[in-house]
């Protein structure tokens, strides 16, 4: 058996990843070893590599939290999965299971939560160690490369739409039609919502239309808030901001209908100004949303297994990661890049 694996490692923030040969890790008690088949590249991996956020990962680390693979070995005492199962190793790598948030199925905010590809090494490697209690179980019939974007971009956009509390027939704005947004449009349509997609790239907006968006608005053209209010007859009942750009956040609040909810999931570093009078006098809710719980994960995957949602993917080898990051930073990735690993 092989003893070493390829991994793309962050050694310094803001520098290219380094392709390295690392020893294949051994799963400890209660852990499993996963042989990676595919791993999506999320904009979060780019924030992680740049050290964008107040809570920084320890160096060196291996990013990637959309890793899908086959369970190759079990540590002592593991019963939740078996060898040969296809699983995903998500952003929510593990949690304590006992605190008030875990008990309320709010485990992404558990103080003990660990994050895949951030506080734990992730899927930009041929093998990943995982906690079997928090892995995603990939439905039969879903290929690894198709499942990869769902375990972060999919669950996050799906949960974010639920958090808007918009009901069938009502309007949602999906701001940012990238990895998260192109799936968000499909979830929203499958949930019976009317969708207005917002981006700064006409190619992405054309794609949004093909995916079923009822209206599209280019945020760089004229007055995008007025355009959304016109298209939706008074603003969207729910707004989901996935754009990694601060300007999109203030706009998103303005696009929210009276008594509606604006859900923030994009994570550009920084703050955005909030027009207090408008938010108060229009009774607008502004809410953060952070991936989702294990039930949300199963639901998000089920939409895809039922053929209602499909990730658009561009396949690349692990060795292309620095080029992929460069394109992602410039908004030049059409939907989602998935790194595919050789089967031997
Ligand atoms: P992406 O790069 O694939 O897509 C971003 C899209 O936003 C692109 O289509 C881009 O053209 C568009 N955009 C840029 N500026 C815009 C603007 N001003 N208005 C409208 N659209 C604009 O990124 P992604 O992988 O979809 O991730 C998006 C963000 O969500 C990142 O900040 C990421 O860290 C964050 N994220 C958060 C969570 C969470 O749990 N809250 C989970 C995953 C990702
Ligand atoms: Zn992600
Ligand atoms: Zn907890």
C-alpha cells in the first residue's frame, strides 16, 4: 500500500499553495480515513488561504471542505460508517454534540466546532481523516464530482433560502451567481419560489436565466435596487447574499421587501453600513447563516439525488489549484471547479 499522498498545502497566508508529498494519516480511535475522489473549490478556501478572517487557521494546513471519497480505513470503535461507503467531509467537521446549540441542531455555531480544510486538514489531498459522526452520506447514484459542490455550496444556499422564510410563490433575490448562487437558484425554484438573480457579470446572469431565474439584474448597471423593486413588485420577500463583495450587502438590504428577511452568507472581510431608519421603519430582518446542520445536509443532497438540482462543474487536477484560485479571485470561474483525483 502507498505510504504517501499528494496534498496542496498553505504554508503562508496570501502565497500560492505548495504541492507536497505527505505521509498518509492514520485514523485515530473514532475517526475514519477517506480516499478522496473529488473536492470542490469554494471561495471560502481562497479566504482561508489569504488569512482573510479574524479567526485564522494554524499554519501549515490543507484547505478543501467539499471532499468526497470512499471510506478506506476505520479507527477503533467506528460504527457510523463502514469501509467502502461514499461520504463527504464538510466544513462542519465535528462539534461537541452536547452544548445548547448542538442540542438545538445548531451545531455550526458550537464553540467546540472544528472546520474542514480550516482547523482540520481538508480535501485538497488524496486522503482525508474525518469524524464519521459529522460526514455527509452521499446518496447512491450521485457521482463524487456531482456531490462535491453540494456539501458546502449546496447546503449553504439551501439553508440560507430556508432562513429567509420566503414561501412558495414569493420572491427571493439570489445575489452572486457563483458556486453558491447557481445552486441557490435551482433550490429556490424547486421550493416553488420566484427568483431574481443579481450579479455583476452578464455571462453569469445569462446562466442564471438558463437555470430558471425569473428575472436578472446586473448590480453594476444603473440603480440595481430600483430594478429589483420593479421586477418583484416591491422588493423580494427573501434576499440571499452570496456575493463576496461588501457592496452587495448594503444593496441586498435595500432589495428586501417590507417585513422581509435578508440572509447574509457571503464572507468578504469587513463591515457594511446599514441604513437604520429603513431597516427599522420597514421591519426588515437581517440574519447570518452558516452552512447548515446534518439534517439540512441530507435534504440538500436529496434534491440532487431526485434530479431537481445539479451542480455545474469544471473538472481540474489538484496541480491546477493555484490557477483556479487566481480565476476565482477575479470572478472568472463559471460555477464550481471540482478537483478530481485519479482512482489509483
Ligand atoms: P464564487 O466566487 O463562486 O461566486 C461569487 C459570485 O458573486 C460570482 O458570480 C461574482 O461574479 C458575484 N459577485 C461579485 N461581486 C458581486 C456584487 N457586487 N454583486 C453581485 N454579485 C457579485 O463564490 P462562492 O464559492 O459562491 O462563495 C461566495 C461567498 O460565500 C464567499 O465569501 C464564501 O466564503 C462564502 N461562503 C459562506 C458560507 C456560509 O456558511 N455562510 C459557506 C460557503 C461560502
Ligand atoms: Zn464552502
Ligand atoms: Zn456543541
